[in-house]
């Protein structure tokens, strides 16, 4: 079958099944002012089954965005406030003894929901973080002697505060790598802040109506996996990831700045996220701009810089930008 005919078929399928995207964005727009990039990346995570780490100072509506998203897709939602005294059982559940029957019964924890907001994930100790990250990876939890599957779709959206370090337990690099995307939530623009003041401050927020169901999301995931990725795009993705490990081979002026490059998981996630972005933009094929758009959010938490980079005031953002500027675009 000719490639052009195949793409034509995929385009038609994407056009049909991505109709809910604009309705979903419009419904969220009733509550959320601005933050278009964050909303788009959350939808990418939802379409790929990839978990998202949001980093931003308090008061930027991170919780509100996640709650609004779950309401608009008719999904079960639990917010878990992570604290230093939290136990794994508080997250996944435990066995409770019923004295009358003389048996143990399972009391499932808040992890059993479609969308989990892990608020301030870096405030919980390592055991709790491990319990959450195991659930993220395996999509199941073990209580007693039995394993229990988590509902599908299952998405963890975790937040952390970048400015307050006292009383926190930073996530190890290997655990951070489990998150598909790391987003930096920025302040709104001056116009957006005025809109927030005019439309939201002191008023009762409008009720969000579900505009898409979970079956449609799962069906959309299947369509995303069929979106066409040309061999040249695949080579481009591999080149980007390899450039983080061997910058000299690509003539990138980042020698001595990167301690550890991106993992193979990055290669997979880059293609998946680019496909999801193409779907959100009603296209049945990936273009290089899709990869460049999602690239920083995939790589941001996967590059570990050297002390020399810190001494030169180089940030991860700077290095990623340099890599994308130098790797040849197909």
C-alpha cells in the first residue's frame, strides 16, 4: 500500500476521533485563563498514558487545572497532599480486620482513581514516593498477598515547589525519569492576570461539564499509536537523544557541560509525545516541529549537568536549546 494512501487514511481517522479536543479545551477555558501550553502537555500525557511532573510556585492554579481536566473528561479524581508523615498505606490502602466475621478485608487507598494529583510529591519520604512510582510503572498495587489493577486510564500528575527546600525529600534521578514530561508552570501574562481578576476573583466558578468519556480517550490512544512517523523523523529523534550523550560527534558546543545524557526512554517518549501533539492538531503524521515543540518537556528532567555547567551559569534549558539549534532538521 502506498505511504501517501496510508497517511490519507490515518488523517481521516484522526480528523474523526480528535473532534473532542477543541470542545475539551473550550470547556477547560471556562475556568482556566491562559496556561495553554500546560493544558496541551497534560493532554499529551493523557493520550500517551505518560505521567507528568509540574513544577511551579504556589498559586499558579496547578491543582485547579488538573481538577478541571478530570471533570471535563468524566474521570475519577483524587488529590493527595504529600506530607512527611504520610505512609505507603495512606496511598495504596491496607488490610482491615473485621472482628464480627473474623476476616481481613481490603480497604483501597486514594491511588485507585483515573487521575491522581500528587501535591508536593517531594514532601513525602522515600517509601511513599517508591509506592507511588511503582504504581505508575506497573499500573497495579500490592496489598497483603494480592495485586490489584488500577483503573484505566491511570495518570499521575505530580507537583513540586522549586523554591522551598526545607522539609523536602528530592526525587532521585531514576524516579524522576519515570515521568514522561516535566512542565514548568509560569506566571500568567499581564493581560491574563487582568482576565483572572475580572472573570474569576470573588465569583462562583462555572460548573465544568464532561465533554468526553474515558472510552473515547482510550480509543484516541489507539489512534495516536497509528499516526505516521517517517524514517527521517525517527532518525532525527535518535540524533537528538544521542547528541545529549555525545555532543562532540554532532559539533555541539556543550562538551564538558553534560554529566549524563538522556535515557532510551526519552527516545520512545519523544516519538509518542510528537504523535500525540500531531493528534491534538488534527494531523495524521508527525512533522519535525512536533518533536521540537515537545522536546524540552521530555528532556528537561533527564539531562544532568556538570559542575562546570553550573560554574558557567548554564541551565538545562540552555543546553537543550543549543542541541536543537545544532542537530540537523530533516
